[in-house]
C-alpha cells in the first residue's frame, strides 16, 4: 500500500517569494538529499499516512492551495499518485524543491532553491524551468558566480536572494549588497529580495 512519510501538515500563509501571503495547506515530507548546516527543518521525525488518510486530512482545511515541501519533496516516490488525486480534487499545487530532482508536470507552481553549499551537485540541472528561484545567501567569494550560473541554467520567471538565518541572526547586509552587485548594469532589477515573512509575522 502507498505510504507517505510526513513531518507535518498545517494551514498558513506562504511567507516567501512571489506568493507571499497566499493561504495554503503545507505538506512537509520527510527526508532530504542534502544536509545544509543552517537548515531549520527537522525532516527526520515523521508520521506515516496512506493516500486515503492524507486526502481526508487535507479536507479538514479550507484552502484549495497546497504547498508541497520538505525536506526534499521530489524524492517522494509516490508523489505522482498524490498529485493526480489532488488535481482531481481541484487543488492548486505548488512545490518548494532544492532543484536536484525533476518536478512532476502536474505541479502548477515551481519554486526552486539551489543550495550554494552543495554547488558541485548543480553541475547537472535536473529542472531547467521554474516559476521562481530563491537562493539563500552564504558568505563566500564564489556565491555570486553561483547565482549567475543558476540564472543561466534555470529559466525562471523570477529570481530572489534570501538572507540566511543562523542562530537568530540574518545576514541582511550581505544579502542586499549582493543584490546590488548581481543587478548592477541592468535596466531592471532581475533579482529581488525574499524574506521569510512568516517569521516576522510569528506564524508557522
Ligand atoms: S535542502 Fe532544504 S530541507 Fe534539505 S537540508 Fe538543505 S535547507 Fe534543509
């Protein structure tokens, strides 16, 4: 029987990127193929759901938007089965992925967050199309070339830099300095700032 390993399901507002403020049900899957030092997600503790249990749980919430996240949701083997059921039920489906896996065609909105700390893993790009790319800023001389490389490799409608929060401190100055540099000489600011506004708002 199909089984899903899920860390949490909750209804809230999207806090980051273009869809900031969008009401949504978040499904956080267990497991990730990376282990970023500053990761703020505990994706190792989980509960098991059958497809029927998962769909019944989702029905308890009001929103018709679903954000599939993790961990790394493209690693979930039975995801296509879930996506089909969600589409049949009329949900809008967004995904948050680190960009190392191919995203299913049934997904309506793709947000990719390539990780500089694993830059060698992005030599082969699995998902070259996205609605948005969001990269968490790390303090390293090669960070900007990495962003420029990702911009060439992933055709996205929008590109964002996000400050990295480590022990409650955000590298905000570095983030806006890098935004200035990456947008320098362009008529429009191609790269924008994305903050984890849910943290400021005190919501999940
Ligand atoms: S890719 Fe995301 S979920 Fe995985 S370790 Fe890095 S920050 Fe955490």
